[in-house]
C-alpha cells in the first residue's frame, strides 16, 4: 500500500507543478502580447506625431510664402490648432511609454545610438582592406 500512496503523492505533485508552470507561461505570454500591442501603438503615435510636425512646417512655409511677412505668432488660430493636436499626441505617447516603463530620455538615447552607429558593408570592408594593402606596399617601397 505504501508504494501506491507514494505514487499517488508523486503524481499529485507532478500535476501541481505542471499546472503552476503552465499558469506562469500563460501569464508570460499574455504580458508579452500586451507589451507588443503597446509597442505597435507607440509606433503609430510616433508616426502620427511626425505627420503633425510636418503639418506645422507646411503651415509655416505656406504662411510665410503667402503673407510675405517675417513673423508668425503662436496665437494664430490655425497654428495654435496644429500645436494643440501635436501636444495631444505627445501626451498619448507619454502615457504609452509609461505603461511600458520607458522614459522619453531612454527612447531618445536609443534613437541616437542607432543614428550614430555606422553600418558596415561588404564593399566598405573590401575598400578598407584594399587601402590597408596599398598602404603596406607603399611602406615597403619607401623602405627599399
């Protein structure tokens, strides 16, 4: 009888451990899915903000070209509307970033790193090797 009781106890623990593992895995997948959706929403908002900035720039350009004036004030009704819309998008972006736990400064640092990182290409590497060989052969010629 002791063998069957130990076997039952072992099976109960195995089932409990499996259930716990599946619950944790399910939570992790749900969390990953939620973060992915939020990241997609972030990208959409960033694109929307870039469009708003483009609208502001276009408005300013057309204003200066049509009015032939050197100043545009923030109290201009159309200009003020563009700014208000851009500020609303920025506020939404900040909410989404807060939900992900990403600050604006962290996001800016990431974009700066990707902009500054040089991208190497095969032709670039071949060119560097060729220049290195050429420099080496020039050094040998000057030594002789």
